[in-house]
C-alpha cells in the first residue's frame, strides 16, 4: 500500500485530504507542524508528501531542505498560497516535485498525482534498465565456456572465501589480474585491492613501495609514506609478476608471511599485515627455484593453492563468447552497432594461436570495430590475411586414423607444412622437396587453394 504524509497546520484541510487519500487506498499519516512531520517522514518512508509552505515555526521550504539533506524518501508536493510563490519556486529548485494552490482543488490534485505516478514509473524503469546493463556488462566478469575456464571458475569458488594465498599462473594477457580481482570481489569487496607490479618498479624503490618508509629514512623521504601492505588493510595485496621480486626483498617478504607483521623502511614499530595475498607469474617459478633465482621457502608459501590459466589457443571454445562480449561492450564504447560476425572470421579467430591471449583478442576486435561501417564486423584485412584459417590437418581427410590412403596422408602433410610456413609457397617446396609446379598441382588436385594465402 502506498503511504502519504500530510504536513499542514490547517486541520480541516488535513481532514479533507485524509478522507480523499483513504478513499484511494493510501495509508495516510498527518502532522500539523514541520518538526512532527519530519519525524514521521524519517520513520515511515512515505511515497508522497504534501507539504504546506506556511507552517508555524520551521516553514515548509526549510523542512524540505532538511529532508533533502537527510535523503528522505518520497515525491514532495508543496501546498502554497499566491503570495508565497517565491518560496514555492525555491522549493521546486530544491527538489520538490510540484505545487498546488490553496484553496485545494481535488481535480487538480488528481491530475498532479497521475503525473507524478507516471514520472515515478519512468524513473523506476530507467533504474531497472541501468541495473540490468551494469549487471550484464560488469567489466570484471570472467567470460568463457571451455572446460579450462570452468575449472578456473571452480577453483576461484573454492578459494575465494578462505584467506589462503593463491598463486595464479598464466601467459601474458591470459587473465591473471582478472582472476585476482574476481577472488578479491568475493572475498572482501569493500576493502582495498592493491596491486604491485614487481617488474615495473625499480628494485631500490620496491622495498619502500611495499613496506612504506618513515620520514628521513633516506634522502628525499620528506614525510612518512605508508606502503602497499599497509594501504591494503584487510583487503588484498596482488603481487603481480612475483618472479621479478629481487632476492633480498623475497627474504623480507617471507618474514611478513611468517610473522604477519612488518616494519617500514627506517621504522621500528611493528605494523600488522592483515591483508590477503594473491600472486601472479608468467614465469616458471619452479625452474627459477632450481636456478637459484627464487627462494624455495617463499615459493612453497605462495603455492598453497595454484590456479593455472591455460593460453587462449588451448581453449578455442572461449573465443566466441569472449568475442560476443567484447563486441557488445565496445559497441557502446565506440558508438558502433555491430551485430554480426561472419562465420569465416570466427573460423579464423579460432584457428589463430593468440600469443598475446585474451588481451590480443580484445585489441584485434577493437581495431575491427573501429573499421566496421555496417552491422557486420570487418576484421583488419591485413591481420585477417596473415592469420587466415588453415584447417587442422586432421580435418582435411575424413578417413579414420589407421586406415588412411596414401593420398589422404599426403594431403594432410601438405596442409601441415603450409600451416607451418604460414602459406609461404617457396619455403613449403623446400621442406617437402618438390618443385613449385608439383606443389601447385597437388594443391589444385586436393582442393587446398581456399585455405592458402600468398600463393
Ligand atoms: N576470461 C576472460 N573474460 C573476459 N575478459 C578477459 C578474460 N581473460 C582476460 N580478459 C581481459 O583481457 C585483458 C588481459 O587480462 P589480464 O590483465 O587479467 O591479463 P594478465 O594475465 O594479468 O596479463 P599480463 O601478464 O600481461 O599482466 C583484460 O582486459 C581482461 O579484462
Ligand atoms: Mg597482469
């Protein structure tokens, strides 16, 4: 049931309005001065407030200002007399929805209520829509339907709610930071997420970046500066490219993990370390341990739980959902309206080996969207030609593995070599030990031309 609050010192008017709104099914609350009115307003969250401009003590415009300051709910209709027009306009500027003249005309009130209801429905619709939009385009959402990605999601669910240290492994652009942020979001969304890229900070500054420094700790330290471990509070510290951490800082960091406290550079006070630690690497820490460039004890502390993100080329099932998601997001960012991706492009995107992983896919699609002038995606021709799909050799023949004809094996082999040379004719001839005309003929006979570039 809708609630209405009447604030007016004219008792007979309040009584009339009370009957009028009750007959319309409203729950009616009434006050005869602003102070009492504000109390009811705070307590009952009314949908609508009818507020007289002229009130004893605090007047209607002051009451409105107080309500707006406190963010109280409801649309406000000011009730005014002609001579109070200035105050009424000021009230509208402060956020009142509308006003009505005294003596009150109930038909005019009807029209006004309808208008306010309509505006409210519009507002609610926009709120719902923007909620849906922000939900479906969350920047921090892991997209993908490959088994590998589902495993990563399961791993995240397993560790997100316990404070264990997680080591995230994966090639460049594979989504390590995204995984870290997703864990953080489930673990402590309201606390800070503090990332430190161990490769990007010069090593003599890294120590003060991590642990902070006291005033005068070194030349140029003019004031105390808290480190990232302190800034993270009870949130998350994300040590990116942890393999680049210099050995002496590795030792110091290990102590932080063991003792759950640290001292800033030049400081004597123990500062508690309360944050959760997530680390990422695109290097093989185990072989770094063997080579002596990474401490084994720190490695064991970090790899309590390991999440490995496979390279994109090993999970081609993720390409379409990722592409769809990027295209719809970038349509909005770049003001485009691309709704179709040609099948030929999909095949090419799936066959390419993506050395730069998801980040590279994002970049290729961004360029494509910039180039697109219609609703069909246009891949950058140059990129497209370079990476054009050559079907996997196994799909070139439809015979079973053991019982292949010589022709079938030859066809597969030629395709394999052409894929290896990126479609380069001369190089393929050298590897296969045949002349150019022979290769040309075989390509024609086996109908391979459509798969090739640059012949
Ligand atoms: N599964 C995914 N779904 C949606 N977006 C993704 C996914 N994986 C990666 N991305 C996006 O790809 C880009 C690169 O990801 P991210 O920065 O997490 O990679 P990274 O492994 O930390 O890379 P680097 O080693 O270069 O630091 C980001 O824009 C990220 O949002
Ligand atoms: Mg990263």
